[in-house]
C-alpha cells in the first residue's frame, strides 16, 4: 500500500521527527539517504522501519517498510532534495560514564552543522566517546547529515556541565582557547579530555576552571578565528 496523504497519521508521526519534541516523544530519529541508511544498519543501531518513496528501486532491507507517495515522502524528509529512502531509528541512550580512552567534550556548541562535523571528525580520528553539555541535538536531521554516518559509530553522552564534569573526574582536561600554548609543540598526557566551546562565547567558566592545560592553533595576524568544527578537527589530530 502506498500512502499518499500528508495528513496520514504515519506521515505526521514521521514528519514530527524533524523536531526535538517529536524525537523525544517517539524515542526515535530519522536517517535520510541510501548511504546513510546502509551505514546505520551496519552501525548496529535499531532500525524500526524503512521509509520508501514510491519510485524507490534500490537495496532491499528486512525491516518493516512504509511506502509513501512523492508529496508525502517530501513532507517527512528534512533535506531540500531528499533521496528516495529513509529510516526511522531508535534513539541511543548512552548513560554518562567515565571514558575508557581520550575523549571529547563539546561545551555549548549550538550549531547542529558544527556538532555533526565534529562528530564526523572525531569518528575518523579515533575519539569514540563524546560528551555534550548544553549543545545542539546530535540527532537532529542537520546534525545527522553533517556527521556523515559518524553519529552511528561513536558513543554520545549528554548532560549538564556539572554532571559531565563530575563524570570526567580528575582526567586531564585540555581546553581549546586562543590564549593557550601552541598545540603543535604541546605534549599531551596519555589520556585526556579535549574541550571545545560555543561558536561565539567559547568555553564556559566552569570548563575553563576545570582545565589542566590550554592549547591554541597558531594563526596569521590577519585571521581572527577558525570555525569551531575546523579548530576541533585540527586539534584532535595534533594531539594524536
């Protein structure tokens, strides 16, 4: 059966996943596109159902399937030019716990594109445990797209700054800040937390006070700053 009406209850429920309220209510999020759905299936997350546009002719999956007309499918998806497949995926709920290896702390990063890009680079660089304190929702459509499947392969733990810092305990915390020492000559401890802050305001006072080290990326005098996702990527690899 092909569902064509945008007012169909299933279409409305799937459309609600574009908003945080809808994701919280259903305990799920939407993954869009052939490659992303495949990566999600390989990443071990629980796929509840596959959503297909009526003209889909690609890979077959063994999950429950919902087939939508073109207008209904467009209403469900967030991308401007959606591909013909999506998946409703159960939200992972990783409880706050002490990291096993060096990890990342995102402190108030508010742009979902930046959060997604940092997750993407963290996965590539081998930082598999991420702590998010008062950040953009990592499971929003924009963030999931920007992560380029990274969100399926890292452990994302969310909480207040107080709770996150409490869990991190006495692990050395390296703060990314323009007033720090040159990251390329800095020798990091064997295990550490790298903290990056908000796009406009930088790190919070609570995280700054907790920092045991501060590092910076050297720049030409004509450059005021770098995008937080770019900065995080450079520092992640420099510390490796």
